[in-house]
C-alpha cells in the first residue's frame, strides 16, 4: 500500500484543487475534510460523511462511492454490498470525475449547513478580520455575507469598501 500513498494523495489533492470549494474545505483542515488511509483503501471524508474511497488493485484502481451519489456519474458498476464503483486504469483518470465529485461536494455542503441566512451578529468582527469569524464552520457555510467577504466586498467595519 505504501507505493500507492503518494500517488493517491496527489491525485485527490489535484482533483480537490480544481473544484470551486470554500477555502475552509481543504485537506489541511482535518476537522472538515480528510483523506484516511485504511488497510486496503483510502477514504475521503467530509465532516463525518464518507464521500468516496479509492481501492488500489494490481492493475487498476477502484473509485467507490455510495449509491446515493450514483446520479452524478454516467458509467458505473454496482457491486454486491453497498458500493457503486468506477474502474480506473491509472490514477490520472480521477481528474475526469471532477464534475461529479464537485456535485457531490455541493450536495453535501448544502445538506450539512441547512438553511441560508444573510449574516449573524458577528458581521462587524467578520468585516474587520476580512473572513467569517463564526467558530462553527458548518454553520458559517450557510452565511451569505461570508461569500461577500471571500469576494472582497466588505460592507461594515474598518475595512468597508462598498
């Protein structure tokens, strides 16, 4: 398994870098997104939800995900048990799954944060620090003012520019 480690980590990191994810959703933040090495596979976990796993085999890689995500993929194989999979001859083929994986993240982020809201009581603190100051990352994903801050549109506080 050690031989595959660097390639799998790089392939997943490259795939994630292509997606338009909130900056807080990165492998650098182990509390939100993490790539876990298991005995026979690698799992990508968002918060506490397994998004997909990669199973290295002798001549291929199995990209496995749960059936609820099947609608985001075109060519899949259902295997006995709970997995749906795509067979990849090379790790580089994972980049072709960019749209599907992006849709999965969009679905999970929406599912996780609940209803959208304009801003919270920390809006001046957020404006002054130029980023969301809410300590609950998942709740902060529902904040629409956070999007303005990410796009450098600041309406309040000492950094006001609109």
